[in-house]
């Protein structure tokens, strides 16, 4: 009887180890507000611009989840779109910018699906640099408009207390990316992070 009990306990412990080995800690940044000062798709297009995340690899690509952590999001958009306040109707809604030297703020809220990361432990989260370009039409090259930091380490504290949860909102100042003269066109991006553990 005692031998059988030890076998059962050993099996249960081994099963727990296997399950734990496959568990992941995940973090996804969510934009809650952003601001830029300048964007031009090309010289003929005026101060209009569709901005996109470089890590998406394509200008218009990706799906946004309908819900995340109890919050709902617009799904009729490209996940690659760094969303401005101006709505243009297309195959999917395009949220563009019209900043021409002045501060323009967008209150659009959406997750950065291309910057979600999962690791074996919350201590492995790192800070990411999120790079943004504008989609120039015609033969003009896509220009950099700046970058910002997504600090996934914010999730380590949340996941030390619970299996899932939101961080507070944190503001990232715009960073220069590919801009040789003058400040970055991205001024700031306010982010919070959805943190969770997989089974």
C-alpha cells in the first residue's frame, strides 16, 4: 500500500513538472493614446499619412482580437496600423494622421499584436523598441517617423501576484529612428499591458 502511494505521488509530481514546463508568461502592449507632430506620405499627398509598425513586415496586415482582458477593440482595422485620429474607409478602416508641424493626438485604443511576447518566466520579459514608418505612395520610399519603447517588464510585477491582469498606464516618449535631423515625429505613446499565464 505504501509503495503504491509513493508511485502515485511520484507520478503526480512528474505530471506537474511537465505541465509547468509548458506554461508560459505572456505580455501584450496596448496603446491608449499617441501623438505625433508631422507626417507626409509624399510631396504630392499633403499632410496625410498611413503609419505602420515596421515589425509587421507588411504595410497592411494582421488581425486585432475583439476582446482582451475584458476590453473590446475595433477589429475592422489592420493590426499593423499605428492608428491616427482620421478615419478613411477602405477594405478595412484606415486610421491616418494629418499632422503638419503641430501636435496631433489620437485616442485610439488597440493592442500591438506584433509585439506580444511569451516566455517561460516573467523575469525574461524585456523592453522593446517599436519602430514606425509612413506608407509613401507611388515610387517614394517609406519614411521613418520615429519609435517608442514598449516595456514588457511591467508585467513581471503583475504576474508575481496573479495569473493575469493589467498594468497601470505608462507613457513612452518618442525616440528617433532613422531621422537624421530634428526631433522624432512621434512625441509620445501611452501604453498599458495585458499580462497573463498560459496553461
